[in-house]
C-alpha cells in the first residue's frame, strides 16, 4: 500500500499540477519542501479562508515561504473555488 501511495505521489509530481484550491493534504505532500504537517496546515488555512485568491497567498500558511512557492511554481495552479 505504501508503494502504491508513493507511486501516485510521484506520478502527480511528474504529470499533474497541484490545484491549491482543491488539492488534498496528500496531494500537497507531492510539493518540494512540503511534508505532512505543512500539507495539513495548507488545507486548514484554506478551510478558514474558503479559497486562495493568488498562489502567493500560500505564504500566509505557517512554514510556507517564497522559496517553497518558487521551487514548485511550475506545478502550482489556482483552480476554481468550489466553496461558497
């Protein structure tokens, strides 16, 4: 099961993007420099604000800085806000 999860995360990193308005904590862990704790922090922050308005707004999450965004800029996307 761990192998399957690792393969899915690796595939996500190579082939897909991470939509910061809809990604799960597991999907956020595919980002460089983002572990389980930071991923959960992103989801919790997003829950309180409903949706991100810009990718740079991720820096408001504890532990996420400009460096993290820069390392992942090519795969980060800002999808449609599905929360009302």
